[in-house]
C-alpha cells in the first residue's frame, strides 16, 4: 500500500493552535484491521492515564523495564573508569611516562585516546552485530548472550600489564555494550504503557549516572593507592554485575510487541497478562489487537525489517533524527564532563580534591535526572531538551571566557562551577530525554534496529570527538585546559539549530499516531498540535 501524499491531505483549523489533518473523502481503515478495530481502539484509549495510575496497574512492566536497563550501569562504570584512571598516580606511573619537568607521569596522548575509546569502537561493532541478531532471537536471549560475553572479556582488562593489552581488553569489553544500548531502551519502551514510556527510557540515564557515580566513588577510595591493585580492583569490580543480571534475565518476559511481530499472538497475550496487575481493566486480547493493528500499518508502509530498511524513505528521516540525538550528546558538553576529574587535575588541582569534585559532579547529575522524571510529564520532550541545550551552550561559552580571562585559582573555581552546571543541565534534559526521543521517533517494527544505528552514530562521533577532547586537555599535547570549552560551544550551537527544526514533540502520542504523523510529513514543530483520529490507518 502506498504512502498517502501530503497533497491528498487537507489541513482544517479545529481551534486556535490546533490542526486536523485528514483525507478529503473519508478516513482509511485497512481491511486487515477492520475485524478487531473496536478492540484496538479501546486498548489504545485505555493507555491514556496518569503516571501514578499506570504504576499501580502495570508495576511488573515497570519493574522488568528497570531490570533490563541495569546493564547500562555496567557500560557507564567502564566508560568513566579508564578516562578517570588517567588521573590516578598509580595508573600513571605504571602505564605513563615521566613529564619533562619531572612533576609526575602522563600516559602519552595517542595511547590515552586509544584506550579511552577502544571500548567505544568495540561498542560500534557490537551494536551493528546486535541489529542482525536481536530480530531473530528476541530481546531476552540476545541480552543473556551479551552478558555471558562480558563476563569473559573482563579477564583481559583485569590482567592487562601493557597499553596494547589494555586497548584490546577495552575493545572486547565494548562489544557487549553495543548490545546493551540497542536492547535496553527499545525493550523498556515496548513493555510499558504510554504514560510510563518516558520514565522507562529515562531510567537508562539514571543507570548511567549510577555507574559513573560508582566509578567516581571507587576511584576516590583508591586515589592515593601506590600499587597496581589501586586500578586492578576497580576493573575486577565489573564482575559484580553479570551473574545476577543473567539470573534475572532468565525470568524476564519477552517483549509482547516482538512476539506479535513473530505472529506468536497467544504467547503475547500471556505476557501482557503477566505484565499487568489483577486490577487492570484491559483485555489482553484487545491489547494484542492494538499491537497487531499498528504493526500491520507499519508493514504496509515499510518493506522489510533490516538495518537497511531504517535508511529508506520516511524511516530514513526517523533514523536520522534518532542518530543525531545520540551523536549530539558528544556535542553538547558531555565529553568535557566525562573527563571532569582529569580536567581538574590538569588545571592544577590535587588528586584528592579532583576525585572528590568529580564524585560531587556525578552526584549532581544523578539528582538532576531524578528531577527530570517530574518535568518530562509536564514540560514535554522537545521543550525540555531545547531549554537544556540552550543553557549548556551558554555555560560552555562562559567556561571558555573564564579560562581566557585569567589563569588564577579564582578563575579555575569559576570554570569548575560552570562545568558542574553543564553536567547538571545535561542530567536534567539532554541526557535522559535523548533516550526517550530516540525510542519514540523510531517505528515499533524497526525500533531495535533504529536504536542500534542511533547508538552506533553516538560511538562513531564519540571516537574522533574523544581524541579532540583528550588532546585539548593533555599537557603533552594542546594543553588548552578550560579554553577547550570553545570547541563544544560551537558544536552545541549546531545541536540547538537541528533540534529546533527537526525534532518533534512525542509526548502523549501512541505508536500508531506517531507513525501517521511521520508518514504525513507533518513538520516537527506541529506534531504537538496535529490531531489524529482513532479510526485512521493512513
């Protein structure tokens, strides 16, 4: 079935600020959906409720989405580990070389960047592999396999004694990361009802903050260590996570949307019943009918369900938006924030204060993410993101100006304050909202694949941007210190422009409504005010 042309759709004013897009003659209901249209519409209507009501009716769905996302804690822990170990004296002495002035040791810039982003390169490869495996095995089995692989790969980094071996270990550890990111947010968005969709996907950012907070706390405890165990124990602590998570995954339900895509309707009904409380008024058969209707619409609009399908037509535009949103995390101040501890040390702060301030910075971001859970249901995705990235752009400019103006201790503390505000704003807006937008702009049929490509874009951009960040701070390279913020000020301006014109508001929209809005070529700024009737399939 062909996609309706925008010329065949007329725009009628309903009331000020709201638009109704409809076919001139009549609404179109696909023949395959007519038999169960009433049940599908009823199930979609029942998804519109408050957050507290949804938590009461779907506590198991919320629980399993949170459990699946806990794998992100592992990635966040490891992602922050090596970059911040670069500031640890014991690590520097073992893997670094003496500074010319005899003041200490530093890992050479090339190896510093290589080891910092070896896992990112591995994750890029892993996420593409996941895009082929997950559609066949489902979320559950694929995640268990990734956790088993991670358990094995940790041995390489733990026993690494040279930079090349550490690089290989980090690359291998990155392979499961790709699976974690492709699966966690897609799974979370599929098993919870509409009111919990934002919170379930934003939980990924909470897990990220927890992982980074753990890294900061553990490295703070070992900041003055003088033996190799000061950095080996932090590597060994990665083994804490896989075994309990594998055990939990054995009992986790498969996504009912994936089961419907595989035409396993009875099994999907059992999963829906399992995810709801006994007080839920929804009929599992009606919920499955709603899912089947949405998937039928997408099948009519999109051929295939491969990674290549994500790059064609309207789905290509949705993938572009999702990919940019993840890539934009590297352009909005995250990289300088991720290397906060190292930033503080190269600016002249002692290890004790640097690791302590790094711990505080991670704590501030976690608190900000928790506040975002409240704001996202009131402000919406698009507005909250635009407000956050605007503020971060100004703070990055302020850091650069402060660095140029003076090299005094007072100037450094001003920069540290602004950097903490960047991190807080990131936790309040850009960080958590990105996970939600990426999951919601993708079609349900291609969600796992779109999330995979989008996260791959993040990794692809993170590597060159990471090299720039490492070189800009390293005393043996550019040694820009706070002036490096000017680089990210420029990129943040680009992010702000793209989001304003290209990223739609997805709050309170069902999967079917979002599909129709995208395929009708509704401008991103009008998604919020465009009305889609309940009986429309095109």
